[in-house]
């Protein structure tokens, strides 16, 4: 048995959310399991959804290694399935394999630094499936910590576009770490990309990285520029991590306006141009607003990485993983604005900063604080 510190999150039925750093015992790995001494783990939006969700963090009680907050409605009732469960957190990270099960795949990883997806990465140690571990070779733990969620998601968007016969796409919140990866992937793969940002400096950042079509949603001429970009690329397909508000509505509206402008005859039903948007995140928890301004030739769906990988098949997944490993410090490089230990991760100042999920502010958890 190995012992170490680990972060847990618990939501009670009365809406009390408790996040704590506790001492844990980690069983010896069996079969194709490996025990990884964690050295680095990113804080992604998908982690925050479980760790903190939309809890009231401003008025929470903070003490060393512990947060107690209130989960508002309707989010508490909507999370009934997790009430009373003490859950580990941290989708991905990197570290060194210190113990391995008897399985051949696990034994081959003994002593190696790996990127892994244990679902419990905010910890001194984590049990991981050897099949989901990526040997990092000469890469550092920090370089490999974000080798799964963002790279595989960005690649998944490009794969989805190809599967659906699309040669262009729109991406909202495009200056994010993931968005910058997608920009590089699309340039490499010859996919036209329309990048939506909300600040001039974000637009300049993407343009400095070779992005051709960048539109600023806060600019007065946003819709005109979005229509121009869609007309230039035929991007009637896209991905939105914001979820709430009018981002999807704006995209559908601009798509339809471009499609209608190309019609030779008027139709009361609008264009017959198929339009599709995927929501893959909830940076905005408000309702998704759709207006009756683009006919009925549109599809809005959700996109999640794990179901996509299951659908894509092992051959595609392995090809994607090889591409990530071969380009980990270039196409799929991640950059961090702050590094925190497990203890520092639960301090009020850190929580209030990383929970806002601001573009360009990515935190890395370094369990031992070094």
C-alpha cells in the first residue's frame, strides 16, 4: 500500500459542496494497471465542472486544505446523481510509474515517465490503465501533463469535420489553449478555420500564429465580418465551448444570411443549406438562446471527447495519439500562467482566479509544489 495526499469533492443533498485535501491509501496495481507518482496535472474546464461546478466561491468558507461552498439551484438538483459521493478529481496529468501490475503492457511502463488519464490526477499518486498511458521519453512531466484532453479534443474536431464531409469550420473562444492548437492543426491539415474571439489582443495573437480568418465578437461590425469569413470559407459547421448566450445563434444567423445571399430565387422557408454547430463546453451557464431567423435547416448537438473516441475506433485513436506525441512541444504545446501545489490549489486567491476560466490563464497543479 502507498499513501499520499489527494483532493476529493463531495456534494451533499442540501447543496453543501466540500472540497478537501485528504490522506489516501493507494492499492497496489493489478493486471494492466500502473501506479503513477504524479508530477503535473492541468486544471481544465472539464475538471472544474466536477471539482467546483457553479458553486458560490466568493462566499465560501476557506481553511487550509478545505473549501465549503453552496451549490445553487437548479444545479444542485441537476447533480442529484452525485449527492453524497466523495469523488476524486483531475482527468489527466503526467508522472513516473512506480509500480505496475502483472500485465505485459503495465510491466513495460515500469520506471517510465508517462502522460495518463486516471480521473484522479490531483493527487500524489494515481492508478491508471496502462492502455491509456503515453510514454513521454525525453519530454518533461510539465510538457506531457496536457497531452490528452486538449490535444485529442482539437484533433477530434478536425476528425469530426472530415467524417462529416466538411472542409471548413467555425470555432468560438478561439484564443484558448485548445483554440490555438486547433488553429495549428487546421493549417497543417488544410482545413479553413473561422476563429471567433472577444478581444482585439486575442485576434492579434491568433493572427501572429498564422490564422487567416479572425473575428471579434465585441466589435461593432462582428456580424458583417463573420458573414465575410463564412462566405470566404463555406464554414457552415462549427464548435462552441461557451454554450450559453447567443454565440450559436450568431453563427447560425450568419450562415443563413450568407446562404440566402447566394440563392437565385426567394423561398419563404429560407435556404436549404445544412448548418451544424456542436456545443462542447459550458463556459457560460446561462440558457442557449436560439432565434427564429434561419429556417429549419440547422442542427445543434453536443460533442464530448470520450464518446467521440469510442465511435472513432482504436485505429483512429492510436493515429491521433502518435500525432500528439510526435508534436507535443509544437502543435500541441500547452502554456501555463501559474503553478500551484495541492494545498495552494484550495486557497481562496487561486480558486477565484482559475475558476473564472479566462483565456490565457491556465493553471498547472504540481503535487509536491516544486
